[in-house]
C-alpha cells in the first residue's frame, strides 16, 4: 500500500510540474559563468555554464525535487531489457561567422525546441540569443537563462536546472528526458571531446538519445553545434559512452533537463 501511495504522490507532483506554467522568478545571467548552484555542485568554473552567485528559488527547488523523484521512479519500474531511444532532431549549426562563435547555448536550445516543435516554428539563432542574453566573446549564455526560454517556448515547466552528482545520476536524468520526449541541454568541457583537438573551453551541447543495454556500457547521443570558426572540426551528430560523456560534463556540470 505504501508503494502505491508513493507512486500516486509522485504522479501528482509530476502532473503539477508539467501542467503549470514556468516559474515566475528566474535568475538572470549568461552561458559561460562560474560558481556553485547547490550543495551538489561546488565546482568553480569559468565559461559556458552556470551564472555566478545563482541561488535557486523555493519554487525551483520544489520542481527539482519532483523531477528527481520522477526520474528515479521511472528507472526503478522500467521493464528489463535493452533501452534505446533517439529523439528526432534536425541540424542547427552555428554559422561560420565570428559573430556566432559563442552561440552554443542558443544553438543547443534550437536543437531541444526542434524535438517538440515543427522546424518552421523554431526561433532564429539571433532571436534566442536575445532572449537568453547571450554575450558573445565574453560569457556566452548562462544555463539559468536557457531553462526559462525552453519552458516558455514549449508552454511547459518541464525543464529544471540540475547539477548531476555523478555519472549514474546523469544517465538517469537523460533517460527520463528521453522517455518524455525532451532533449537535455548540458554544460561540457571540450578538452576530451572529439573535434576540439584538446582545446579545453566551456561549451553547451544537446542530448537527443540514450542506449542502455542489459549488459555493457550506456551510450549517449548528442549534437555539437560549434562551427569551424570556433575551432571545431568534428561532427554535428555524436555518440559517446556514458563514462566518456560524464568526463566531458563533470567539470562544467550544469543541466537544463
């Protein structure tokens, strides 16, 4: 009986999360940034990721708790067997123009919006950059400014700000997003990422697929929107083991998920 009650409570929390509009108060900021977000993320960084001195509101903390419960419950009750889900997204690259070198936040937002909107309804890079306060050449776009844009554009409050404690937690969050047909937008460091030649700068990418076999390593599918102008020579479509993907994320650890 207790398990049934718990599931009912979780479902009620999720329903409230999805059906209500975006939270009324959001921290302002930019894509590159630094500073702890919660006790889960005491990493100091500079670059694309977290707004300095950001403190989540009480409403945001409640939404995070509901989303965490949803993700954990989703994995716990999943049927045995291989898990493999890939969301349908198009190509949203940053133009080969110096103006757009630091627009990975708005470009990754385009990827995430394309999952749920017709491509013709996805806003332009310039429009999203304005909405997300993108500061090209300096701090890019803070994740705290990406989250409300995603929620407003999709008429939902699905997206919350998170800082995955570890690889397993990140995988659980990705899987929950894939299950409900939402892409994850996450911070990363490029030093270990393909196509960056070891250059280690803060970056933002969108996750659109996840595979977890019964035995063996999980695989993450993500897009890299960077241009050659930014020093990127890799592919737009990418896949990496969850372990490798965590190595990209852990030093710029912030997600809109």
